[in-house]
C-alpha cells in the first residue's frame, strides 16, 4: 500500500514538474490578418511563440492546410474571413496535440510559408503566401539562393532644384544625404554578397515615381531612403527610422515629415493631383501593406545602430505615409539621419567623421539584417573600411576607429606608417 502511495505521489510530482514546460510549449494564435494583392494573397498569423508547423495543399476540393503542433486558436478569429481573394473561408479544428487550419480555396494555388521573429512592434508570426493566376507567391529574402547578392537601393533624398531642408548655417539636406549615401554604398559594396545601387549619384532631381522604378529595375531586396529634415523647434534632435503606416502616422512629427517629403514633387514640376503614390497623405497604400512586416524588422536593426552613435528621436520605429515608400514591394525604410534644423546637429552632419560613422552604422545594421534573413548567403569582406584622405595619419585613423596602429599595419600589410590618399584601409 505504501509503495502504491509512493508511486502515485511520484507521478503527481513528475506531472507538476513537467506541466509548466508543456504549457510554455503551447503556441497560441493571437490574431489572423489577410491581404489580397495583384500577384498573391497573404495570411499572417500572430503567435505567442515560435511555431512548429507544416504547410501543404490538397485537391478536390482545393485547400491549403497548416498543421500547428501544440497550437491553440479561438475559432472566432477566422469566422469572419470570407471570400478574401481566393480564400472562400478558413476552418480550424483539433489534430493530435495541436490544431489544423484549413484554407478553402476557389482554385488550386501554390503555397509558401515562412516565420518572422519578434521585434518591438510584433511578436512571432507565421506568414502564408498563396500565388494566383499562374503566379508563384514571392519568395521571401531569406529563401533566395545563397549565391545571389542581396541588393540594397540607397536613395539620397531631394537633389537638383529641390534642396530639401536648409540648416541655419546654409547646409542643404540634399548635399549631406548624397555624401552619406555614397559612403554607405562604398561600404556595402566592400562586402561580398551585398551590392549597392545609388538611386541618385549626383546633384539632380529624381521624381518619386522614378526612385521606386530604379529600385525595382535593379532587383533591390531593400530600399533605404536617406534624409536630414527640419522641424520648427530647433531643439529637436536625434535620428529616426520610418516605415510605411497602415493606419496613419505614429506621431505628429511623423505626420508633418511625411507631408513635407511628399510635397517635393511640386518643386520638381510634377503635379500631385493625378498620382496616387504622391498624395500627401498618412493613409496606407494597402496594396503594399505586406512589406510593412519586413520593413519593421530592418528598421529595428538600423535604429539600434544609429542609437549607438547618438541620440534617437522618439521611442522607437515611427510609421507614416511617406510617398516614396508606398509603391515598393520590398522592405523599405526612410532614415532621418538627424535634424538639420538643430545647429549642433547641422555641425555634426557637416563633419566627415560623423558622416563616416553614420555610413558605418547603416552598413552594420544592413549586414545584421541580411545575416538574419538570408542565412544561406555567405557574407565576406570587411564591413569596416576607411578611404584615406589628404592629411590623414595612421595613428589618427587608429584612434578614430578605436584600434591600434599595429593592428592597422597587420590588417593592411603595411611595412611602416606611410599611407597614400585614396587608399582604402581595412579596419580590424
């Protein structure tokens, strides 16, 4: 009798130990969102934890099926989803120790799925893409071939007759962002596996429509638009990173900046009245809403890198209706490097050293994002490089980059301290 009691107590104790782990392993579907576009339909499942899932399709009738191990879902989340593109309805049910989610389709479609890690704005996500009308769903960056370079379109804002914001000392935004864009591009191109494309590489005006067209034609995987804007309060300072908003601007400043940037087409001689993507609005272009998920991921990384260089404006990634982001079907962010209207920041923006730091931070953030989303892409070369300028000394370069003269010599196979202007040094 005592042995039975001991055995029973041992079983209860073991259950108490294991039960918390079992509960923690449960993946709860917290929300379901759908988007229907011209080439594919996307379904996003917001989850409480990283999913163990399986996706497959069935015929007669046509269905896409997702099995979620240890999953839980409130059927009410999908009851209202009817006739969302090719999705007639969504059904759920228990299966083994998890759930099965069935997408009833109006025709046979190719299906792909990928997961997204949490960021400051979203938790774990499972994304299912359904191709339509003979189109395959887009392959997310992380699933592309390991040998294909990751292309970064770098957009220096304004240009030509459009100077952008002008600082108190007369500094033009268009000049600052072009200089940083070129430095950023040089660093990206120094890393094997990455390739930079400058949307604007001179002092000339490029319309918003042409900026997005050039990025698409280059096959860009990421679009980064650089700015250094102004605000009526000269005390405002810090870097900001914006992505396209689905519901309106996340702050009054985001709304104001979006309105200012969107109106640039007046200066370029192009009317806003007949071009949807150029309307100065903070409403979302829903046909591109699916890129916001990926954009938030890269924006988080870039903001963290910029935050290591100085003050960040606001509490995190901002969202607003920037027209230059609306026509893009790739992850896209708009970076405000600093506020040129702040006298101290204007001086920093004119400093070649600070421009180098900004370019380095943007490069490191981009590299971190690519490493996380394209794990099969081997990134080589040095993220940190420096092009020697007239008057530079090896010791000054070492001090600036927090390294030693000896380390610089070894990294660049230098026999002494003599360096020639124009040479690119590897920074260890």
